[in-house]
């Protein structure tokens, strides 16, 4: 009886446990996800509402046209 259990129960159980570990390990190793309403603990990066204050060239000139001369960006003209 012990040999039967060792042959027919233990290997499938070990396989199921290995698959479960491979599926759950990446999820457990990650940092907690950000949820809406939680405080944001990181410094802002890659975007600024004030490019002049960040020392970047202005996005538009005085007339409202793009400073680089290209059209680019989202358009609402239909």
C-alpha cells in the first residue's frame, strides 16, 4: 500500500504544488500595486505642467502654434 501511494499520489501532488508555486511566486515577489485613493510615494518624473520652470524649451510660442514648427499631438479638427 505504501508503494502504491508513493507511486500514484506523491508525484501528481508534487507536480500540482510545483505548478502552483510557479504561478504564485511572481505575484508574491512583486511590490504591492497602487490603488486609487492611496498616497503616491514616488517623486514625479517625465512630465511637467511648467516646462519653463523645469528648464525645458517652451512647447508653444506666443501665437499658440507649436514651437518646433511641426503639427504633431492630438487634434480635434474633423
